[in-house]
C-alpha cells in the first residue's frame, strides 16, 4: 500500500456585500486564479496589481 502524500493547501475567502472571492494556495506551477479566472485576464489592471502586491513582498 502506498503512502498518501501530504500537500499543504491554504483555502481562504473574502466577502463584501453579496460578493464572495475564493482563493486556494498550493504548491504547483505558479498559476494564480481568482474565482477560477486566471490572474492574467482579470480586469482592471489595478486589481491585478493590488492582488500581486503581497505576493511580491513575500
């Protein structure tokens, strides 16, 4: 019987009024998705920059 690999996964969400944003962080290829949308196509540009700011400082 093989051992199950232990992968660290961080799940978080944020709410404002009726909107809910969910993010999942796990080891992988470095892809960033917000509400299952790739960060590269998220509009407006200022939103992308604000999302990336804490990641650039980490």
